[in-house]
């Protein structure tokens, strides 16, 4: 007899910027497992301090208690992109909404502060 394991989907709903790394704004994008997942229709999304953006990104097929890590990057035109930090979430079951603060990549980030809102279903 085969048993099927229920899988979960994490939905990223909103990205909040409290402090930017650059002077006026950061040109940000999100990656999961090495692939860009947001924004979907352009290279990056400018974000200024004290703003937020809708995400509507889904990460399906997760096992219960599976940990996922989302990376926040700052897009640069002439130099390599900077990894600002990571958001770590655990798909514990149908629940939410939740929020997770970014853990800074201290090699690249001195002041950027972001939070991501998410839920599991």
C-alpha cells in the first residue's frame, strides 16, 4: 500500500524595505536555488526606504518542515551583483501569514534592512 505525502506551497506576498544599502534606492531581485524568481518581467525592482512591493511568488512541492532560503540581491550595471542577504522559512503546514527578517550578508551589506511576508498552504 502506497502512502502519499502532502506537499505544501510557500507564497511570498510582500517585500518591505526599511533601509537601503545604496544612496537613494536598491535595485533588488529575489533568487531561490540559484534562479531569479522576482521580479518576473524585468531584471530588477527599484526599492526606496520605507516602501513595500507585492510579490505573488509561489514555491510549490515542499515537504512538511522543509526549510527554504530566499536570497535578496542588488542588481549592478557595471559591477557584479551584490547579495544583500537571505530570508529563511520553514513550511510547517497550512498557516500564516508570517514575516521573516533578512539576515544580512555582512561581506556586502552594512545597512540594508528588509522583511518578507509569506504564507503556507
